[in-house]
């Protein structure tokens, strides 16, 4: 596909064709690919720490795995014949949950940019549980206690209002923490309450305050998008180019590698591997394999116990580096080399030394 024919919607459709294992909790939020020079970029948001950049809407699981994304280009607000038109922000949630199974108790969480009573009603009709913070001005005929009066009560005070909205019970919960937080949901309210630990400035000690069930659910499952964003940010590809195609491409490349690492951890969580690779080590292994394998890999069967022993020996102390397993078994013909320095044999349970190395 040429750069001239490349559009954000085409990029999103290509990457969203990938399916993965199901999670029951999803969070919808936005992430951005930022650049400090506002004159060359697409969008602005004065409320964000980084005010200029390309906005990407993401549907992520609790683990941080990105299941779907949408690049904001201003032309995505299109509804299907069987979908309601709920406004630009809520329509984004409608598009994100198109592939989520209906009536199977899947839950989705979003912030006050997306939340409104109509989207909660639509998701309830579709059999999807939803919860999110909400802006008071989006509640019609609002009779909830205002923030000024709620702040007169002690920290931990919460008030819940439940109303029928077109045949669906919607709960609006206001909770006083350091400031007032309002949440709306089609399944969660105050009960069952638990405790939250906060520092009391007057007493100069930590105290426990009551916390509504809706707040506990939101705090537990909302951070999926922030998690994948932080994973990308730790080892983000640094660019000088300001072409949007290049920036989006490398951002999606980082997103793909981060998704692959999360899948690697999910697959090996119950395996016999003693230590899982970190994000940086995983990226190094990918780079090593891609740069050193010049032919199609022909990986023969090898004992997993032997591989585990090699990895354990590799972690015991400072030794010569053991190449990646896929590089060692690529059947490419790594010729022996004679070296001046003697090194300890890498084979498990061998205590000998050798002056032979191998061409990598």
C-alpha cells in the first residue's frame, strides 16, 4: 500500500483483524503519539499533560492487551443501520464493542469523556455491563447532591441515586475522596462497600475510609489502556520524522511488540520456565532473531529440560552470552571459530573449558 493511499481507517482495519484470547473486563480510553512541535501535528487537547498529538482510541483488556484501536481522523463517526446515534464520544464506544460477545456478562469501563446515560442504556440492552466516571452536566434532570454540599461531609461519604432510564436501571454514585468523584453504571452502585487507606492530614496518620463497590470496580479494571501505554513508553522508538505515516507506523510497531510480550507472559504463566523475559529482553530477542536468521527456520525437537538448564546456567553469574534458542537451532550452519581466550563450556553439567567459538 502506497503512502498516498494510506489512511488511518485502513491502518486500523488491518491491525484489528487480529483476534486473541477473551478477557471479561475491557477498558476503553485514549492514548496519543505526541510530538513537541504543535505546528506540524494533527490535534490539540489543552487538558492533557502533552497537548499536541495524534489521538488513538483503544479497547484494552485488564492485562493491558490491546484488542482494538481507532485512529482519530475526524471521519469515524459513522453508525450502522442497527446502531443508535449517541453522539461522537459515545459512538466511539459503540464501535469499539461491536466484536464483544453479547449477553455473556462482559464488562467495559470508560472515563467521563465517553460516558452518558444513553450509552449505558444501549450497552445494557446489548447484555454488556458498563461503568465509568460521568460529568454532572450529562445527567438530565440531575437531582444528585452537588459537590459543594458533599464536601461538607467527612471523607469517605458516598451517595447513590438510582433511576429508570428508558426501562434500564442506572445508578449514579458520588463519593468524597480527596475530591468528589461521580460514577454511572448499569450494574454497580455503593454496595458492597469496602475500605480504602488514605492519609489524614489533620491526624497525620493513615486511616481507612468507606469505598463504594463501583469505585473499587473502576479502580481495579480501568487501567488496561494506561498499562499498555506505559509498556510502550518504557522502550518507545524515538523518531525525528514528523510525517504522520511514519509516526503512526512505528507507534503500531511498538504496540505490536508490547502485545506480543503480553501474550508471551500469558502463555508461559503456568509453564516450567523459571524466569520470564522482561519487556526489554523480549525486544532484544526479537531483534536478534530477525537480524541473524537468514533462511527459513528448521527447528528440530530438543528437550525442554535441556533448554531450562541452559537458561538457569545463563543466570548464575557473568559468563559468555548464550545465543537465542531460535538462532542456535536455525540450521543455518554456524561454523566453528578458534579463539585465543579459553571459555567455559555452556553445556549443562560440563565443567570443562574450550577455545572454540561459533560463527553467529
